[in-house]
C-alpha cells in the first residue's frame, strides 16, 4: 500500500540541565510504502547555542553545520533515516503498542507517526512535534506499584489479545523505549526504571536471569546500571535504572541525549552483523573525549570478553549506547546482556571479535587487544579475572533467586575454559 507520511516534524532537544526543550530544526520525511527518505534542516538559532548538542555526529555533526544551518542535509552513507533520530523512535515492542493504540494492529504506520506518537519516556533527549509552538505531551509516569496492571496489559499485547482502551491508554505512557521485549517505563521515588517483563516466548525466567547476569557483569568490571527484581502477578519483572534520565528535584527529569553504536558508525541495522568491535573502538577514538577514550576502549574489551563467557550472542550495534556530553559522546552503561543456551561448543558473537572473525573464544578476543588499549598481559589478566568470577555462576545465580531448573536450562550458555579457547585444550 502506498502511504504518504506527515512530511515535516519539528525536532526538539532537551539541553543539559534544562527542563524545557528547544527547537533544533526540521525533519522532512517522505515515505512511499517502505521507501523512506529524509532530510534535516538545523535552525540557525539552535546551532548558535553554545551548548547545542549534535543530533547525530555522523550525519548532523557540527564540524560542518555552522556553514549549513538552514540547508537541507541528507543522512550520511545513503541511509534513509538519521541514526540519532531513529534511536529516539520505538522498536518492535513500542511500535506494536502504538499500532494497537491507533487501532491498526498488524498494519504498519508511517515512520512520522511512530515519532509523533512516542511520549516523554522515549530514549534520550529528543522530542518530536508538529509545530514549533506546540508544547510537550507530558503525562505522569506509571508507578512501580502499578506493575501488576502493566504486566497484564503487556501480556495481552504479547499474546495478541484484545486490550481495553483505558488499559492501553495508561500503558502508552512508558512503552516507547527501544528493543523487542515487552517493557514499560515506571517511576518510584528514586527515579525512572525500564521494566522488562516476562514474555510469551521465554524459555526460562528471563527477567531474573538477566538481573543475575548484570550482577555478574558488574563483578567482572562491566559498568551496569542499578537493577532490582519486582514481583507482579506472581511473576518476576526486571527493573533497570534509566541512565539517560536524572531527577531534577521534584520538577521532572534532566535528559541525556542517546546515540547507539549503530548511529556512531553511520550504519544501517542490516549492516550490524559482522561489524567488528574494533569499529566501535574507532568510533570511541573519533567521538569520545580524549582523556576518557582509553578507559572506554578497555571497558568495551571487558564487555566483549564477558559476552563470550556467558554466550551473550545478541551483541548487536543497538545494544551499545553512547550519551552526549557536550560535543562528545561517552560509552553508556551496559544493558541487555543475557546468557543464550546453545548446543555444541562452537559459537559466534553477532559482532566480529578478533582475527578469527565472530568466533566466540577468548583467544580470539586476545588477538586484537592492542586495539582496546591493552597489552597482552593486561588483557590476559582481565580474561583470567572474569573467568574466575564467571566460574561461580551457578552459586551466584542461585543466590540471586534463579531456580535450579532455570540454572539447568541456561547451563549450556556457560562453557569450560577449554571450550572457550583458553588454557590447555582437550583436557
Ligand atoms: N538502563 C537504561 N537506561 C536508558 N536506556 C536504556 C536502558 N536500558 C536500555 N535502554 C534503551 O532501551 C533499548 C531497549 O532496551 P534493551 O536492549 O534492554 O531491550 P530488549 O528488548 O531486550 O532489546 P533487544 O531487542 O535488543 O533484545 C536499548 O536499545 C536502549 O536504547
Ligand atoms: Mg536490546
């Protein structure tokens, strides 16, 4: 079906330390069926602001902008959308909720509709409005105590069951973040949390397993947000503290502008598979503050090694985030790390690890440790340190509340060192 989208949207940015967004420019979207093209025009006033943020440093970076304010800019590398804008849009789950709400279940909507329909809870610091004079669409956030009700709604959507309109109405305020899993944003006195719900397709209690894995990652020196596990409707829900929102007293939240690694690499989603970790390192070298780049490269190495150790093979480019900090981008805390049970011992990461390609082994990780600003002895020490901790995973998962049955179900995700390409083989 041919559909023409709303052609022009005003893109607003919540600048650091400010509670009101300012207009940054205009997004012109044309869409015929699945064929989308877009251009962006920065406002002259916006680019003159000393604290203006780049919406997307690859396509809309400021090195070229002062000259180009008022000019139409197309996304780099022939992309149809700007990565920085796509990162603020919902993914599979949020789109499903919007489609349901607009009573178009199953039918895709024009891209502009997904942008306009997202609310205050979307990732990062952007907002999309029809006109410069439009105010924000603010709503009170759902509270953690409403989790039962929210999970009931998420279940219905996940199962393609009808959802009462008032339930959907409430659910929409918090369903606009990315990712495919059922989720909602909820608030308590500490701030905002991403609630990740159990899903129909889960093979084990994924919320608790993800919480246990994130705790294990933290012990391995991976920077992760605070998490907690809440009960709703007799089931477990993972709560992950949002790293792109900070409480501003009782007045709402300050936001941090978010770009995924996909955006900083100027790639399309279909190009994620097989992209190398070393390309993320190159993005760090290009966009991170010089005094922090080294630590971030080493942190990325830790994340790669940990993903190998727990068979977190869904390490795609949207599962790495960056937060704007002035004219730079800093690696965000890690998220979405899950052990993936598998048959056999040979497995592959989504991203290329080292000289042996995507092969998920520790010796492969070591092949390019220099790229991550680590010497071989330093990288070896990190690997050995993580191995020692991850070896204890059964005990730690049990202490975390993962059931004995679920521990058995995920066990194949954890391999012995000899199957990880480490230490004596064939032992
Ligand atoms: N703690 C957090 N703070 C802020 N943003 C977050 C946080 N956790 C996740 N996000 C954002 O929300 C998106 C979805 O989260 P996540 O990757 O955990 O969900 P998912 O549904 O499991 O994803 P996938 O589809 O990759 O399996 C992320 O891509 C990231 O943009
Ligand atoms: Mg994800």
